[in-house]
């Protein structure tokens, strides 16, 4: 995209707009300079545009391009409403370049880009394209597709088969069954490469259906398994479940292996909470969604009849994630304004808000029940300088 704009003599912003506030500023700068702007984004960024920012103060961009993964219709509608511009999705890959485009608010099918020739055989997609290294040869794309409206619709990957207990299991099939369950918006079934060979499932739910306590979570898992048991052998039913409001995604808008490993990291590390996603509040603040695993090692001894997360562990989690997100913040100097107001129980879903300060971090832990803990941690480098 940048190369084409350079060839066309069009200026572009070389820096990334990691936060919505930065994007608003860039649009305003282009508007003030009398320039028409084009926004190039991944679905992850477009899905998180906040309503409260002053999008209306700048001249709307001519187009908004989204690439890297399919954009949910609701997110396309939100982006078009806030940015007042058509959102064009680009479908393709590193090997093929652009294949097709769509404006999902107008129609859901994909339309091939100029010069791209398509073929559909046995449900799979093949193409010839001027963007390929060998333009005259047919390229077989690992996606299933069906012709529709002078274009095509995507039906999922053609190669998502795994062996579980010696039996072939289609991850697409598992996802389709789960997506039919009430309140389920999206599912990613994943092979975790564990010794037991069992699958994991990342399930996007409507917000009111998200489980916040242990019993609700267990009941939901049981309901999911019952829906699958009518269609799958027991070995193919996922054993490990993560319930989220949106799929965590990388800069390209994809749920990659790094994020999958992070979602299920507590299976191998009994000292960490379940990580279910995070998003920036501003340049210095981050909000993480976490869950207390029932097998958390720190629950032992606190207490046999009433297990709870020790306060020191909550503080340590805040420091750990602050180092992970903001970079190493330095040596521990002390805690100020520390206050515990509510016990944190196994199975509880909670948020950890972190704010970077000149002398360390501020944090707060909250759940659906209310606030559990808040405080400020002072940190300093070994040489005596303070981190900003």
C-alpha cells in the first residue's frame, strides 16, 4: 500500500497510530492542511474505536481500508458511523497480494480485484493474478469458497484438520456447531499441542452471557459440551475453554500462536491468572481482563474452607503485567495507598487497570462484585534514576 502511494506521489504518515487518540490527531492534521486522507487499518483497531472522541472535527477520510482478517459487520458499521467514510476490506495473503474487496455494509460477498481470475472446484478457491510471482499459473488458496453475486463468499479454511486420539477432527466443524449456540458470536477452536492432545476453544459471547463466577463458568462449559456431544466423539470435544467479549488479536488483526499461548498459559504455570485480553485506555493506561484459575497454587492454605487470592499476589500480578506492558520499570521501592476492600475468589473474572506513573505504577482490581484492591507501587532503576 505504501509503495503504491509513493509511486502515485501521495504523502502518507510514516508513524503508526496505535491509539485512537493518535488517529483523531492525524485526521485533524490532514484536515487542517487541506488534504484528503485515507485510513489503512487492521480489524483490531477498527473494532475498538471509542464513541467519545471528536471524530466529527476533522474532514472525513475518503476511504478506510481494513486488511489482515475479516472485519465483523458490527465493527464495520461502527467505523463507518464514527469516521463517516466507507470501510473497504481487502482479502488476500502475503503470497498472493490482494485478491478481492468488499464493503460489508452494502453486501457480504467479496468482489475480485481488477485482473484477478477466480476458479471454484470442490469448494476450494483458486486464482490467477498479476500480483502473483507466476501470474499465468493457478494458485490454490487454502480457503473454502463459493461463488455469489459476481464474486464469492468465504466458508473457512480448507486445511483445518487435526488428529486427536488418532481421529481426524475438523476445527471448522467444531466451530460451526458452537456458533449455533445461543449468545455465541464467534469461536476459534485451537490445537494446543498438549500431551493429552485435547483441544482448546476461545468463545466470543454476548456481554450479558459472559460468566463472572466459577459456577456460571462451569455451567456454561457443560452446556457447550452437551451441544457438541450430539455431533462429535468425546475425544473431539474441547477440554479447555476461554470466554471473551472479543477475540484478542495482533497488529494484523489475527489470533496468532503467541496470543493462543497466552490465553492458555495458566495450564502450565500455576502462578498466573487466566489472561483473556487487554486494551489501551490511553497512552499510559491499560485494562486487562483476567480470571482466577481454580488450580492457582497461591490458593493453597488461604483457606481450606474459604480459598482466596492473597493480597500480596494481587500486587505481584500488577507489577508483573506492568513490566510486561510498559517495559521493566525498575526495582521495587514500596507501596502507597494500598487498600483491600473485597476478597478475590477462585473462578472470579476481574479486570486489572494499570497506569504508568513517573515513579512507578498505579493499579486497581475490580470485578462484577465491585473493587477488590487498589494501590500505587514505587519503582526505581538500580542506578537511582526513576522511570518515566
